[in-house]
C-alpha cells in the first residue's frame, strides 16, 4: 500500500516532528505577542499549521499556554481537523 510506504518514510516522520514543534512554538509566540500588545500571527496561519500536520503541537501549545482555548474555531476545530486527518490515514491504509 502506497500510504503505508509514505508513513514509514523517515523524511515524512521528520516533517511531522518539525511542523509540530514549530506549531507549538508559534502558538507560544502568538500568546507572548497577545500579552505584550505586539503584532499577532493571523488565526488563518495558526489553523493552517494544524491542517498541514501540526495538530499535536498546536493542541499542546493551546493547552500549555492557555492560548485560543476560548475561541470555538480553535477549541473544536483543532481536535476536529486532527480527527479527520487520522480517519483519512486509516481509510487510506
């Protein structure tokens, strides 16, 4: 199966690691900017990080820094996107 071959590739796993670490720190930085009245990262960018595979990092950043947890699109959107991604991977397996 093609999907299995992709998921087992070290480059793909490295990509997932990098995007999740990046998402975590980008959520942290946006929280810092929110506290200090600095330029913020657009919500669209924060959600795109999740769409491109950074859901675990984004979710961890949300929980750790208490950031975007009151926004409905983040509170439900991030877990929903991650769930759909996992379901898609299972389906393609």
